[in-house]
C-alpha cells in the first residue's frame, strides 16, 4: 500500500511518514500543491493525505482537479481548525475523510486503515469491471455481454492494471515497470504494442470501453458513452 503525503510542513510530513512506514506503508512526500497534484495524477497511490494550505496550489483545488479527472483514489484532508467552517462544503466535493490539526498519529493511522479497508473490500473480488467490460482474474477471460476471449501474460497484466486503476490515468512508465520490470527504454513501445492488442480485442467484443492514450503521460480506460 502506497500513500502520497502532500503537506508543506516538513516536520509534520516527516512525522506522518515515519508513523506510516512503521505500519509498513510505502510513503512519498511532496511539499507543494502543484507538484503534489502532478504526482497524484501521474502515479499510482492507494491513498492521499492532502493538506489544505499549500504553496502554489491549495488542497481543495487539487481535490477538485483529481475528481474532475475522475481519479477516485481515497483522499483524507488535513485541515487546520480555522479552515474548517467555511471549507466543510468543499470537503463534500469528494474527500473521503478529513482530520483536524493537531491530531494524534494514532487517530490518523486508524482513519487511514478504515478507508483503505473500505476500498479493499470493494475490490475484493476476482472479477474486475468497467462499463460493459469484465475481466475474470481466475479464468483469465475478458468478456462483454456474454461474449468472451481468453487473454494471458502481459495482455492480462496490462488490462488488470488499467481496470484496477479505472478512472485514472496510468502512467506508461509505471505500466512498463510493473509489467516488464525496471529495464531498457524499448519498453514504451512494448506498452503500445500490447495496448493495440487489447484494443483489437475490445473491438472484437464490441465493448464500449476504449483505451485512451493521454499524450506524454499514459493510458486511461474510457466509456465511449461518456
Ligand atoms: Ca500547510
């Protein structure tokens, strides 16, 4: 489980990071809003801890942009007491939870675990779905309205990663690294090749799902009706 901390108070960010690492979470800290948003949009995290008052871009703007890009990753806002009253409405724009500073690390960990558990329970299934597309990870069959094709190897890996991260852009470097491991530069081409294989299969199954290329970043599943 990997957590992104977007927080400009170094000492607080470090303390949170240390606590999370003791709980065996992977952690990355970004200390300004602009880079934080970019990181959240281009890399894969299980949860984001998002401060409100940040240099360059504030937490509410980042949250709004993440949700606009349909990134449905859980977000816990870290807010100072004074910011709550007028921002509560903003939190309804898609934060999963918020925690008021100062807080006990114990409380933060508890909330992180509750939210991750909720997320994992939802995904605790062998069948991944998006729009009319289903992927059964046990039988390795991708299916649309009852028609099915067996896929395997790297095609299966690729589709699984895209489905697990449906609604967000998956960075092509991350795709290449997850599927081929950290290696040479040729792998971006490999990603493209396998994306084209999957596109053919989606077309064959007459799926509404498209694999959209986001120039310079990566790929994202899209429903042609949206
Ligand atoms: Ca701050």
